[in-house]
């Protein structure tokens, strides 16, 4: 038991440390000039930090299931992994990784698609849960299902087209990184921070506000990349 406690403590250190570094590097990458040296360096640190955070979150999801979520860990790893690979892969080409990513996206999407359909049609969910699907929880569930649907469609288009280039390539990279940053921000402020405050854990609406920063950046960059031709600046360093 002592060894397990030590492993769990170490996992918390790497999970929290990785998440903290991800928030810092992700913020730097988000505001740095796209395609520049600082953006690329911060993006690489963000990628490694997020994978570290996700890996130890998955471990904690097994040994301390009420603290972290295995699905969330897999989803974050998928998002930042495909985002990073998008700008590292030569334009208009794919490899085995993109095909694996499509399979992963389908596996992640399937249970949420089924649950969303059941809730939307008034059916009793087949997946047993102690969480009531109403209010913010219901909105979050539908939002995740929507994002995963977009991810599946995007991965399928890349695989069947044999690659991606131009504005869609940069947009694919940016939206996945921004959503990953938004999830890390949400986890930090609605799960991690409240546990550090004195008294019983209580999450008020103010804890959700920081997530709107990466969401705003996501909207800004999607408009700029897809509608104004701003992707050419980012491509110079991609």
C-alpha cells in the first residue's frame, strides 16, 4: 500500500506539474506570433506537457476514479496529438497515424453519440451514471458530442482525401489546440483549484469564466484563418 501511495503522489505531481506548464506554454503559444519561433517552441512544450498531464490523469482515473477522468485524458491526448501532427506532416500527405487517429475519434465518439441520441429522444440512457444529465452537465455532454462529431468528420476527410493543406490545415491545428487548452483550463479551475481552497469543494459559476479565454481565441482564429487568408502567416513557420 505504501508503494501505491507513493506512486499516486508522484502521479499527482506530474499531472499537476504537466497541467500547470501546459497552461503557461499554451497561453504563450496562443498569443505569440503564429509561425514564429516563440510560437513553435511554446507549442512543442504545450504538446509534451499536455500528453504528460493526460498520461498521469489516466493512471489516476484508475486508482482514484473520483478525481480524474480516463475519457478526458484520452480526448485531450487525441486533440493535441492530431493538432501537433497536422503541422508536422508535409502538406497533402498522410500516414498510418492519421488512420489511427480516425479510429480513436470514432471510438471516443460512439458512446457520446448514443447517449446524446437517447437523451434527445427521451430514452433511458444505457450508460449508468451517478451524475444527473441536466443543466451544465447536459450542455457539456452535448458539446463534447458535437466536438467529437466535428473531429470524426475532419479525420475522415483527411484520410479519404489523402492529406490536407492551406487554410483547412492551419484551422485543423488551431481549433484542436484551442479546445485542448480550453479543457486544461476547465480542469484546472473547476476541478483542481476548488480542491485547494479551504472548506468543502464548491464550484461557483466564476470558476468557469477562464475557459472563455481559449474559446474566444478559437473563434478569433477560425474567423481569421478561414475568412481573411491569415493562415499564410502561420504557414510560414508550420
